[in-house]
C-alpha cells in the first residue's frame, strides 16, 4: 500500500500513531485547526501549512499573491481558534532559476498580509528546491477560557458563517479557463481566490460566544463534517440562507455547488447559543445558515445529505 | 539575475527586505538561530527548517532517521539560544508512491527524537509532493535574561565547543562511498551523521554563563564567522585543542579539515568569561578551543585564516 491509496486523514493517523501528549499540551496533533499549549500564563496557539506551486498556486498567481497566501492560510487557522496571531515563520524551497524580482515580491506579499493583521514575520529558512514550496508556521496567544474548539457545538444552537461563499471556487474556474465573467466580476472573484482575507478580527470577536468554530478553506461541506464529528452532533443547513457571493449568483449556473463544495473561502463556520445572536451581530457581520441537530448533515429544501468533499490534496 | 546567482544570505536579505519588527519581538528575521518574542511573562523562542530528500537525506538513511533528523535540526536551534524546547510541528510533502510502512516509521523517528527531549509533536500538515520534504517548526521558552544570542562575545573571553567534531562529515564520506572504515567506526560515524543528538540539556546548562552561542551544524568555520560578525570580534583557534571524534582521527587523513569545514555536527559553539570555566565544567563537558580577539579568525599554529565555508544549500 502506498500513500496515494489512502486518505489524507488516514495518512495523518499513520504518521502520528506514536505521538504522545506532554504536560501542558491542551490540544495536540490531529485534534483541531491548531495546537494549543498552556504555559501557565495563558495559551500559545500554533499551526503550520505547506503549500506547493503545482497544487496550490495556479499559474496566473503573482509572486505577491503567493506570498500573501502563504501567510493568510496560517492566520486563518489561528483565527478559527479565537486567538490573536502575533508572529509567523516562513520556510521557502526555491527553484534555482527563480528571478530575483520574484523573490523580493514574494517577501512583500508575505509582509503585506502579515502587517495588515499586526503580525511580524520573525524568521524562516530558504534553500534550493525543484518546485516552489512554502511552509508557514504561525503562533498566536489566547486566554485559556477563550480558546474555541471544533468540539463544542450543542444541539439546538445556531449554525453560522462569516462573509459570503463560492467566490474562491468561482475564481478558480475562471483561472483555469473553465468559465468567463465580466471584467469587474472576474477581478473580484480572482481576488477572493488569490488574496483571501483571514478572519482575524472576526475570530477574536467571536471568542467568548462561539461554542465551536472552524476555518472553511477546505470547503463548507468538509468543515461541516469536521465540526459535526468533533462535537458529536449533526446540522440542518437551510439552502436559502447560505450567503452566496454576488458575482457567483449572477454569473454561474451552479452557485450552491460552488458555495458548499468549492472550497478556498477563508471564512469561519461557527455555532452560537440562540440568546447570543444580538450581542454577536453587534460585533461581527455573519449569516445564520441553519441549526445544530443530533446527527446527520442535511440540506433542507433539497432532501439531500451534504457529502464530505471539497478541495483535497490527496 | 536568478536565485542560484547569489548567496543564501543575500536571498534572505532580498525576501525579508520589507519585513518590520512589531512590539514584543526581541529577535526577528535574519538576526539569530531563532526568533524570540517577549510575551510579558517570559520569552517564546521559535525556529523553522525545511529539509528535502535529495539535498538533506542521503539515499541510505532510513525513514526512522529522516524523521529523527527533521526534529533534531529544530531542537538544536532552540538549544543554541539556551531555551527549553516544548513542542514541534512537522509539515510533510509526501510522494504518492511512498510505502505506508515508511510513513509510519517516519513518524516514529520524529517521536523518538522529540520524546527523548520531552518535546511533544503537536501538529503538522501532510500533502502530496514530488520530493519528500519535511518542515519542522519548534517552539521553546526561556526567561528573557537567560536568552543567549550570537552577539555577546567579548574580547579576552574563552571560545568553547561541546562534544567532538568531524564525525558527521566523516560519516558523509562513508555514506557517499568516498571512504571506508572498520565496521565499528563506520557505525559510530554514520550515527553521528544520521542521528545527531541536539544539545538541549547542554544549551540549558550554559544559559546564564555563555556570553554568545550558536549551533555548528553548518560547520565550525561558518559558525565562527557568524558569531564573530554578530559580536563584532575575532577568534584565535588553537588547532591542537579542537576535539576531533575518535573514529575520525584514527581513520581519515584530513581530520582537521573534516572537523572545521565538514559540517553536520550538532554541537554548540559558545564563549564564556575566563572566571566561569570551573563552574561550567561542573555542569557540561566541553572543550576550550581558543579565545576571543579583536578581529580575524585565525587558526594558530598554521598561519591560516579560517575561511567561510562548509555545508551550504545554495
């Protein structure tokens, strides 16, 4: 049996089978979007993501956008824990024939995203590699009682999401030449795909309210399954309440498919108690898209279960 | 101009030209072996290293040894700051045709190194990639006043190193078939190369005494230059006092060349005040190999300057 014969989840189980969990490790490997360590004076939140040219950066992405993305993915993970990101390290595997302008622009893109969210790029590593490979590792801090996990959703609570969905997936169709749109729509959708905004401020504002939370960059569908599994619950999603991006609704035939299964949107999916809706609305714009049930992930008004699929590497 | 036309140092300068240094960042990008963040209740120490199959793992390395190495390199960086490593994340780019036994053994090797030094592997990322690529990011903690930097060596102080040198470089010659040795020597040298021990306990014991410190895995020569540059000093190294590994002395014609320029030894190079020798000797075995001068890096007894060379990626 080889790596390509099994799922990413099973590969992670296999590689981490021997890992233990030392003192002070609140959340360890395989457990959530980030690891959490209790230092005694608050918690440190950690995450890492490796991205590759062929699988993660479509041809038309600029160096600036690639740099931006390499930081944004990790900040989005920190945001999904309700933590404040403070610093990031980026390791770079760089092809020998990379133009120096590209290298400088890559750094500027990283820094544009980091500094927008008050995060410092504090180090990294650089060496020669066949394919451009970027590995970002971010650190954040949070008070222990404000950490939001995947596993806290309770039956009867409301299911919510920040922002609007489908923009990144629609942008990918345009980038791959599988769809076309007006210049203005095209520009908005490509920006959703190539320069996603991690929901750092939203994540911080939701800490203290959200009972569970996850970043939906893999796809809404996959994130619903992950949240349901971790919390031991199900979800009822109301089709009409899913906030679909404007350009997607007006231009594409399958906006719901793109929004649920497309992936690439850096939004936060979370649950809150019904009584907290007004308080949270004052702090963060979001949409209620359904509710927490006892089991199953149903799409109301379609008689369908939402499948576990989206953007996957393996 | 392309990446391969300039040095790694210049590439790092280029990519990080735009990076700022936010509040609380004690040591940022380009400044030392690790980044250091002051949280107000102590310091967090961070480092990341990316390793690739073709450039970092000779063919005969086992999956267990590759896993071990991917953790050891980062723990060695944390040790060189005098900090206590507590957790590590490892991202893995995995070729599709990797056997599952290899994947499991890789994880066991990572965990063997981490758990030996009381470090938890708290997360990572895994995806498909042409070449096996591992990116480890470690975090440690230290009281601010115990952080040891590269830049603290003072003229007249003693120059010291832990352990013995040349073993990894000699092992590499054996691994590449460029040299041979008796079975017992061969085993010891290959172990130095493939399963280096990060000097975690030594680093902790030296905090409070060492006035400057660096990990010498790039080579003793390169580390001498880095320490001299950061501290604004020079070094006088006494050839006869360099502790050369036993198997190297007995089997190789050029033990001094291997020890100074070979690289791959995970030892700590540091400076201490003359009056502290006895106190430090009680805690950590080490060799005094010379002294801090005002400028230049001289090898006494050979009329030579020690050049800036060793194991470099670019």
